[in-house]
C-alpha cells in the first residue's frame, strides 16, 4: 500500500523524525531539577494516523489523586540544545487528567500535525494543574532547533 504524504508530513518526518515509522516513537520523560514528585517517570508514544498525530502519555510516580496538565512546547530562547530547559511557549495542550490512587496516569492527545511541526513540538511538560510553574517531568521530543 502506497501512502501519499503532503509536504507538511514529509517535512515533519524529515526534520523531527518524530514518528519512527509505522510503530511510532516512544520518548522517555526525565525528571526536572526540583523536589516535585521525585519518583515521577513515564513515556510519550507519538504516532501518525489518519486523524492526525496521536500522543499517549503513560506516567507513574505522580502524587496520588492530584490533578495535572501537560503541553507540547515549542523551543524557547533559553537553550538551543536542551528543549526542556528552553522555556518555550505552549503549542498544544493535552486534556487535563488526575493521577490515580497509585500515582499512575495515562492521557492521549490527537491533533493536527501542523500544530507541532518544526520547532512547535520540541518537548512535552507535565505540570501541576494547581500550579503550572511546578513541572516534575519533561520529555524532549526534538533535540535541536530548526
């Protein structure tokens, strides 16, 4: 079966290597240098599909029964080599979610690939819903600008 890809999809695959083929690509969250949720960890699985790009976050070690938010962020001005340290603007948000009684959570976002093309989808942050300045974990999705 031949797939015909638009210029945007070709650019996304070529510049970001975000899809990793038909099985998608899995990115590992890293803990940010703060005391929030010291056992937090997880992964982000990114896949292309007919409805757009789907990203599923599988998270563990969060504060039990705590509400969280997560976002794709574009590269910011603070770093050209570490997306998580670049302090970039939000490009698209995941649905709000709450960790279960064991501190686990899973949330999926399906969006138009154009919203995360180029520098728009450089990293994913997980924030406390009650205080978005608290960012326990981050998943670098793209390692360099451009």
